[in-house]
């Protein structure tokens, strides 16, 4: 082998050794570099789980690994007894009309067309008071009896005029027949006719006097005949029965048995009777609000402290404005069949200005803001699920749910702040 060939062979071997050394150095750097060590450490931590970690923390880790949808589920474990003890009320989300209202203070008053005062009408003495305070009264029912000389005179005058009328009528008819047959003179006929017409006039006047006293002439005549047949000489002409003009309840009794009525200075009334099946809610509306209100609009009357709630309609808007308050009187008629409203009580009157349909509605108290998002608490088998919802229109009582909740799902509607606090406590424990 020539010297040149031996040199080329040694050079090739040296170059091969250098290439192998370079490859080994690069592999060593990759294996022992700090970045590689850090990546391996993170991979090891992500695949390990501390067996001593609390169950809630493990559940949170599992939810995190399961993805965003699972981690958004926030639950509260709570049994039925605990829900009842904390007075958390449940109700299904519903659908209905969302009303926008104008709320003003109102006062419950009598319906003036259903209030009656029972007067004495005549001068006399009270002999019977048949109704006590608070008793119910039917229309036309006798509520009191008086002993009255004025009534006796009116009845006597009518009975006398009635008898005189019958007699004069008989004489007139007889004179008319005799004169027609030319048996009697015309003068006798004319005289009988004049006497009959006078008797007829007196009877009409006596009948009107009885009607003014609210007495039926036919009943007066019938009672006089019956008494005369049963007890000759007896008379109840002084008896005057007072009847109620309306049905309702006695709210005032102003006299007692033996009281004098009818004279100047005597009590003018015996009772005050009110029909409370319908009452009024009176409101005073500022002039700025009058343009939004009209007769026939629906009104919701409520009392927050008692939970009373009724509906009615506006029946009157005063055309006059009080110069002192710059407000107008507005009256709504309210059905009061359950007698829950008492005249004189103060209530909130919400006048419904507009109404719109909503697919899902929940009470305001059902929605809590957690982490800047509106949430409701949906009842589950083990407790509640705090669910994020999108809200829409609202009023003072209801909130429209646009998404996140369907009508019919049972949710917490009262004392939901307790659930909010419980959720915050649970999440704080999980963080620790």
C-alpha cells in the first residue's frame, strides 16, 4: 500500500469517529436538558391523583377533565326535610302574560251604590231592634219596629177615606141610574157625582201619604180587616215596620229600644247597612300619569304584608284635578266575595298599562346573580342545580326566561338567597 492510500484511510476513520461522537452528544443534551425534565414532571403530575384528597376536590378534578359542559354543572345536596326547615318554596316555571304596570297607593272604600242608611222616617218610639252589629240583612227584611202616632193617623185617614169612597161610589152609581131613567132630578145626580169625586181625591191623597211612609195601602187594609175579625176593637195602627232597602251587613247601629226618633235633635238613622261584596279602590294619579290611564283598564290591588291580591277594573277617572295635589281621583271596582278587603285599608294599586305573552316566567325572587350571571335553582333528586339562564323582560313581580329553563321545571321561588349562600360555601370548601 502506498503512503498516499494509507493517509486517506486514516482520515476517513477519524471523520467517522467525530460524527459518532457528535451524535452521542446531541442525544445526551436532549435527555438531560431542563426543558425535558419539566415536561416529564408535568406529565407525571397530570396522571397522578392524591388518594387523600377530599371527595369534593376529586369530583371537581373529574369535572375539569370531562370538559367545559360538565364543569358548568353546580349542584347543592339538600333533602326534603332540610328544604322544608329552611322554608324554601318550590313551584314550576310557568308561562303567561307579562304585564307592565303603574303602581300607586290606593285606599279601599265603600261602593257608594251599595251603602244604605236606614232612617226612622216618622216621629215615634223604637219598640224593636231586630238586628245587631255585624248581622246580615236581606233586601226588604224588617230590621226595626216603631210605635208612631203619625203612622196611626196616616193609616186611619186612609181607612176612613177608603170606606167613604166605597159609599160615595155606590150612591153615585145609583144616582146615575135613576137620572138615566128620569126618575130623579139632574141636580141630585150632579151632587152625587161631585161628592164621589171628592171622596176619590181624598182616597188618592191618603194612599200617597202611605206610600211616602213606605207603606202598602193594600197591606194596611188587609191587616185592619184581619185584626177586626180576630180581636174586635184591637188596633195595630201605631205599629210601623222599617225595612232594609238593600242586602248587606249592619256596620252601624245608632239607636236602642226606647229611643225617640224623627223629632229635631233625635238620631236621623237607625242603621247603616253595607254590601261589601264589591268595594272600591281609590287612587290619586299625578297629571303626568293620567295620559296613560283610561277607564276599563285592569287593576291589581295587593297588600305585601298580608299577601292579599285582587283584580278589578277602572270605572271612573275624574275630569277634575285637585289644585293642591295636582292629581286626579281614579276609582277601580274590586270584587270582594271573600270579604278580604275592609274599607279604610291601604293597598298598592297596580294599573296594567300593557300586557305581552311570555313562554317562560318565574318570580323575581327565583333569580339570583352569581358571578355576574343570572341563575335559578332547579330541583333535582338530590337537591338543586344552579343553572345559568338568559333573562328578558321583567316587571316588579316576574322575570321572563329566554333560555336555560323550560316551563314546567320545578325551581326554588322563595328564600333562594339561602341556596346562593350554600353554593358559595360549598365552592369555598372545594377551593380549600
